[in-house]
């Protein structure tokens, strides 16, 4: 085998190993659903939902009002809010990235990223 052929073979093997590593990292990243909580576009907290062992709640509060967020293994919701319409409370739990929880009066959004349930924008 010539020297050039050996170099090409080594480069092809390196590219294959790098490609496999990238694919594995993407699958690992997508495997864990993370709840991303933002208020007025600013990230407040990220919660890996598969790592939640016991249910807990916390309050997000500012001059616009307050929302109580309930976190359970694999799912999250707004359990209480002092907004007038209560749409965010009535939505209930979310467990995938299909539809976020939104409280418009408080500019709060909870969305789930990862977990393999995201829709591809091109696919619809």
C-alpha cells in the first residue's frame, strides 16, 4: 500500500470515528427532556425532567405577578397563578416539546426541549 493510500485510509477512519461520535452525542442530548422556563425571554431555570425523583414546586414572581410551577418526573405544569385568565393553569402538565405552557399576562413560558419528541420544522 502506498504512502498516499495509507494517509487517505487514516483520514477516512478518522472522519468515520468523528461522525459516529457526533451522532452519539446528539442522541444522548436528545434523550433527556429539559424544561426551559423563561420570563420575558430571559432564562430563569432549566430542569432535566428525567432526573426529577420527587415532586416539588417553586414560585416565579416579579412585578407582573406570580406563577407556582409543579415539577414531577417527566412532566411540568403551572399549578397556580394570579393572572385573570388562568389559561396556563388550565393547560395542565406537559411532557414533550409539542406545545409550551404560556402565561401571557406574566410573560412566562415553559417549553420542553430534547427527549426526541420535537417536531422538525421542515417535516411539519
